């Protein structure tokens, strides 16, 4: 009898809540406000974050390439749905859990990679407090924070399980594959016109640059799955399917006409050969010092050669490659130089604190020079960022903003290279190698573009950092050797 009464009480509560939600939602729909429909979804995510955190994390990874930017007129902001609200929600739940539990793995907090990431975030917050546009900078900081919290600090806990590293890579790649096929079909309909390649991934990606950068990050992972299937427990059929995925990814990168991505892939391939040949640091140092000396001695001839190159970006792949070094007439290259020089002038005016995180696009107009502007430059300077992960922070966050990001690059490279050469198991060595090769494609790409303020690039970037961290502090210990799969 008691169980029957309890059942009726639960049913009454359930139907009452459902009826209340339908009534409130109908009111909002009459007022043409539709965000309230997301409430049940948010409740499910909160419930899942407590009871199934791994699955929620992997769901967000799958959703990221498919997220769409939507203008929320009621709130006066643009957000990527469904991902960014969920990032914010998970970040708040993470901090709430830390406050209530009062603990977090100290090995993670003491790790050099965590330290440089925290320093970078704290400096962004500090400079935001003195920003020329405070609200813009705080929004910028919050978006940076939720990427780092969800995919680095929460990601480290998720990636403690081997299967979740593989699942994350495969789920993100599968979702990304759908976008690549979509973009290639649209591009083919447009007869592979180079200019249309900029818009083919829309609306999932803003342009061809972040689209190609995201693909490049995952190519090394798919490659290592194919060539070392036993390490990752990939079946013969799965291996065959991954070969198809890799081919489609490479076609996607090629037809994106993103020269920075091509360069990043070439450098990553060069690093792969160095890793395979196991060349010593002394040999590499001597080689690059000699190369630098030759370049310095012949700098005038090199500059004249660059100026004489009149090849511009085009649908012809050969000509498009040749246009990479055109610094005189290729509008894409010359506009970047205009942005970099503007950023440097901004840096000279505020070298310590910068103008504020996220403010470059609102401030650089007055720092342009008429003789450096291009046909796509605007007097209002409203066409985006500084096009560099290294130069942009100089203008926005001062010298320490750039140096703190460079510190992340250096520390991650050191950890990744060390693990790939001296990892205790094949799983550690190959996974670290693939991770670092993927990051190198972005580090090179980041010289002339910056996308870490978007979920498409920031999610895999911080996830790669989390993978390196767990490989170093968890999988690379003798006592945990059995946790990682082996050949």
C-alpha cells in the first residue's frame, strides 16, 4: 500500500512539473522567446554531469564541429549552440564541486603544463581589469576560462580512462568528417572555385582557416590508429574505415585552399621524420644555426626574391602554393602584414598591459598606415583579429600575454617530445607523438592565424593538453603500466 501511495506521489510530482513547464514555455513562445525550451535539456545535462560526466564530456566533443553560431537578441550576444551554454554550465558545476569538496588532484595542479596554463589565464584576467573595453575583455576571459576548465581540468579526469582518449578522438573526428563531406559537396557544386572554399564549411565553421586547422589537429591521431592498430585495439574493419576517413580529411585540407594549414602539415611531417630518425638535439641545433646564418647573410637577396613573386592565391593548386611567399601583391598576405604592423604599434603604446583581451578588432583601425592598407582593409577596422596567436596577445595583453602563450607552446613540446621518445609503453609513445604532431600543425598555423577564441579550435587544443598531462602523470608510471594497452 505504501509503495502504491509513493508511486502516486511521484507521478503527481512528475505531471505537475511537466504541466508547469508546458504552461511557462507556451507563454514564452507567445512572446517569441524560445530559449526556455532548452530548460529540460539543461536539466538532463546537469544530471548527466553528476552521474555520467564522461558521457557528457564526449557528447560535447561530438557536438563541437556541428555547433552553430546563433544571435540571442534577448541577451544581446552571439553564442555557439548547443556547446557554449553547456561549457559555461559545466564550468560552474566544476567550481561548485571544488568549493564543496575542497579538493583537486595536486599532481595535476603542480604539473608544469597546468602552471603555465593558469599563468596565461590569470594574466588575461589581470589585463582585462585594466582593459580599454572592460566588458569585451571580461567576456573574452570567461570564454577562455570555460574552454580550459571543461577540456583541460575536467578533461584530465575523463582521459584517465584509456578508452575515453580513443572515444574522444573518434567522436570528434566522426563529427568533423560529416562537416568535411558537407563542405566538399558544396565546393564541388561550385566547381572547386578557390574563393568559394572560404564559405563551403559555413555555417558550421566561420571560414576555411579554422576548418582546416581543426582537421589538421586530428590527422596525426587517425594516422597512428591506422599504422598501430594493435596499440589502440582497432579492428581490421575499423582500420579500413579509418583509411577512408584519413583520405577524406586530406582532401578536405587540400581543397580548403588554406596555405597556413598546408605549411603546418608540412612542418609536422618534417618533425615526424626527425622523430623516426631520432636525430640528436645537437645535430638539429647545429643545422638550424647554420640555416639561420645562411639566411641572415643572404637576407637582402631573399627579400628581393619575395618581393619579385607576383603569384596570387588562385584555384590552381600550384599557383596557390607559390603565392605563399608573395608579400607584395597577394592581398591575403599583405593584409596580414598590415594587421601585424598595426598590432605592433598598439603594443608599443601599451607594452605591459596591452589594450585589453579581445579588443584588437575594435582598436586597430587608427594604427593602420595608408601605404600599408589593402583593398580589403577598412578605415573602421572591423574585419577581425590580428591573425596571429603570438602577435595578437602583444597588442591585447602586453608582452607577458604573448610570452605566457609561448610558454604553453614550449612546455607542451618538451613534454610531448620527451614522452614520444622515452614513454614507458607503446601507447604512451605513440599517443604523445600523435598529440604533439597535431599541436605542431596548429602552432605553425598560429603564426598567421588565431582561432583559440572559438570552440572549433580551443576544444581540441585544450583536450590535447589534457592528453599530454594524463600521459605524463598517469600512464607513464610503472605502477600504472597495466592501465595502458600494449602491443
